[in-house]
C-alpha cells in the first residue's frame, strides 16, 4: 500500500500564502476584465417587469366571473339601449336594437309599399335588421373560437361597439338628422351592428334574464314566474331590473331627445358603453369548477 509523500506536501504557511496570492491576483483585475468574467444578464428584463406583464396577460386572458358586478354592467348597457331606441325610432322610423318591430315593419313594407315614409322607411329597416344579424353572426362565431367569457375578447368587442356609437353620434352632429339618405343608413347600420354584437356578448355571460335589448320575453317570463312574489328569487329580480333599466333608458332618451337633440342622446349612450368597457377590466376571474380543466 502506497504512503503519501509527506516531505513534498505544502505546509500550512505555504498554503495560506498561495491562497492570498490568488486573491490578490483576482483583485488586481481591471474593471473591464472583471465585467468580462461576470455572467451576462438579459438587458431590460427585470423580474418585476416580467412578472407584471405576465400577470396582466393572464388577467386579460382569464374568463370573466358572473356575479352582481356583471349584472350591473349589463343593466347599464340596457339603459344605453333604451336611450338609442328612444331616438332612432322618431328620427328614422325604425329601431336600432328591437328587431321584433323591424321584422314586422319589413313584412308590411313588402305587402303595403304605399305606407312607406308614413310609417317606416324600407331601406332603414333593412339596414338595421341586416347589420344586427350580421353582427350577431360574426360575434357569436368568433366567441366560440376565442372563448365567450374571455376578458380581452369582451373588452375588445365592447370597445369596438362603443366606437361605432361614437361615430354615429359624430355623423349626426356633422350632417344632422334626415329621414333617409346615405348618411342615414350608415348611422342606422352603425347603431344596429353595435346592438347586435352587444346582445350576443350579454348572452355569453349566461344571464338570459338580461338580454340588454328585447323586452317581450322578459315581460312574459316575469309574469308567469310561480315564485314572482318570493323574497329571494334571483331570476325574477334580474328580469325586473332589466325591464326597469330599459324603460328608464327609454324615458331618459326621450327627455334628452326633446330638450337637446338625438345626437346628444346617442353620445350619452356611447359614454355609458365606454364606462362598461372599462368596468369589464375589473371583473373577478371565474374559477374552474370541480372536475373541469382550467383551459
């Protein structure tokens, strides 16, 4: 068995001297050499900024939770719808969102063409109904692909709708109100497209009691509810709140229409929609149910 060569082993003093000289050599490096020996770190990427961006992206891609906050948002949109329909019917003899009335009047336009301009304008009705259906189709199909409650999608759609209503108000301010004409059908198309997209998004939140537009089904469902007078009845309360907001918006829109003008009423409707768009950024995140994936 080999034995270590004790004579050739360094003493404690020699080992300490070697360590000291190595440390002195490292300290003598120039700043440039020291920087070259330091591991490079990515520029402009601090952990705090990366985490903030990640949280923001996760928040925007998260599904919106359906709660009382979402109900308030839909009720504000309903109020804005009432304002719009209270102004579009006396101005253009058609509705921007109530397509039940437009459908009936379209049938009358085919059978009773002599009633045109006295009761309705066929081009206005056709533009409103067509743009409403087109917006519903596009928004609905894209919602299936993107996710109906995806926060970024809902915020984008509401922002887009708001922009359309602002443009319609601007066109009225610039060109005035006329019963027919190219500017008229453009304004009607903008308002109807915004309304159609809005109705589809409201249904994606699974609160069918608040459609933000059509009132006939809500009236019927409210009256036939067997728990109509119960203290705790959430669907009943939603329907009653929806009808109150729609009627209130109609009265408010009619008052603004009489006192100031329809362009101001539509502008106020656009402002209300913009407020809701911002509010959607602060909705809670819907947590996946037990047994469901978080996708």
